[in-house]
C-alpha cells in the first residue's frame, strides 16, 4: 500500500475513529476484534528509504505458521 492509497482510504473514514493494527488471535475469541494501538508513524531512511513505518504501542513478532 502506498501513502496515497492509505490517505484515500482514511479520507473515507470518520476522523475521530481510532486507528489500530489487527492482530490474529492464537485461539477463538468472543467480542471485539483483537488489535493494538499505534504509538507513532515514522519515515524510513538509508536502506529503508521510501518506506513509512507504523509502530504499534505493543511489541508484535512474526510467527511462522
């Protein structure tokens, strides 16, 4: 997804809605969709030039399935 695509999607949302990162649960759950909030957004540099990173407010790790 590019920044312009993200901006287009966000432009269609209520500006007071909370932005969260979806988290796949390890087991079935009832209630709201598991997610974590966003701490900040930062722009990459050097080898990450041209990337925008969304940093969650909790540590997320990749799990091999």
